[in-house]
């Protein structure tokens, strides 16, 4: 590692340590709703209603959670969910956190404030996160007894250290591509582990993030989340040699007699990845850029409703103070969450819209 890269990497660690001491560790540029969800989930006293209130403040994020709850990969029953509270209950807090992190990472990629080097690293981190999380989910679900939802979260969060470095280094134009890569390779795992620890995540997840690059180390004991993450990263890279990489053999996905056990689950992996990235597949029918999402909201506590008699909001009849977007779309969801209601309508790109607004100011 060059002297410049070493000095910059050490400055990241110093900054991280200071943030940890001050208990204000937050990834720069993360959306406010994602940060609030992360803070809420750190408390064991947080309820489903608390999470629903936060999700309702960010309609796009709420819509993504609802859509994932109704996707083929995560739907436990045949009935579709149109209620945000039920979606949170169905998915669980781990999946809520996963959806929030994926949403935040997608938002980061839209910003144009990064240097070309940082933008390239950010795109690569996003792709690696998607690939690893999908592989983690399938491996844990099909080959181990570990919680697949937590495995998916582990796969998403394994790039946290890289994100921290990229976002902190965006103004350091003097760093070359090679120096940036050196910093990430040397520091990302330990920084990621520190962030996960500060967020109060399970120790097995922290351990997996910290030791994610130990590809040739044979772990002892039962199959762990570390094994799953390492195997997932190897699978994403196309590695299949169980003799060279012990984690592949331990979780049971190593190449045997010329056949990869993961081949039969390739469609499931692609579907999970698509659910996180909003790309279209045969299962979920969504493609990034293929549809236009129109979301307008008016949020009002129940006690602020007008005094004249009005029907209570339900899934079929939202409160009259909500802005409604009417179009020719096929996927409409009325989300009634705690003390507020949000109406989402999805319409095909190019379809005419009829916007009907409540005249009463909120």
C-alpha cells in the first residue's frame, strides 16, 4: 500500500472511532427515513407500529417493502397484502432493514457528487451487495438451517465498510484508482464490522462481515453465517472448487462430478436479486425503468380529521384527505398505516395520468 493510501485509510479509522465514541455513527448521504429505521431497530422496545410510522414518511420506501412482501420469493401465503403493517409483520425486522439498506444504496447511486473513481467503486459495491445477498439467501435457505432473512441482510451489509470509505473519500480527488482499491481492501472489513456492532446487529453477522475475505481459512464447528457469506461471494465470482475454498464444501455448494448444486437454484437467485434491484423477471414482472411510479401523499393524524362525519380509512376507502393518483396501472395498493394513509399507484411508462387532489389544505 502506498504512503498516501495508508494515511487516508488510517484517517478513516480515526474518524470512525470518533463517531463511535460520540454515538453518532451514520453513513453520509443515507436517506433520513433509512437512518430513522436503523435507529429504531437498535432498540428492543421498537414495535411494528413504530416501524410503520417511519416507513410511511417515505412513500417510495414503503412501496418497495410492500412490493417485496407480495413477491413470489417472500410471499408465505397466496393472499396479497395491501396494508403496510401486515407487510412489516410478514417480512420481519431483518427484511425491513434489508429493504431500507437496498433503498439507500440505490439512492446513493443517483447522486452526481462523487468523483469518477468513487462512482465506479459505488457501482461495484452495489452489484456485489446484490449478488452476495441473493446467494446468501438461497444458500442459507436451501443448504443450511440458518435464517435466510438474516443471511440476506448479511449479504447486503457486507459492503458497509466500502460504502463508508467511498462516501468519506468522495472529496479526495488526489487518490488514484489503485490507491482507492488498496484502502478498501485493507480497511473495509474492520470498518464494516465496527458499523454493524454500533448498529446492534447480531454477533454472527458482525463476525461474518469482519472475516468475509478469509476465503482459504477452514472454519471449525457448525456451518456459520461467515461460511454462508464467504461461499456466497465465491459463488457470485463463479468459484466452485471446494478443495481450494473450504467454505464452499462446508455449506454444500462445491462442484461435484462436474455438477454445481447451485445450478438448480439459479432462477431463485435471480428473482431475489431482482426483488432488491427492481429489475424485471418472469416472477415479479418489474423492470427498472419500465414503469413510472406516481406517489402523492397527505398524512394526517386521526385527531386532525375534519369534525364533520367521515368514514374511517380502510384498505378499500382511504381517508378523504389523501391525494389520489389515478391512472391505468395494474398494481394499486392502499396502505393504511397507524395514524396515516398512503395511496400508491403504478402505471406503465407513457400512460396518461389523471391527478385528483383534495382542495382542502393539509
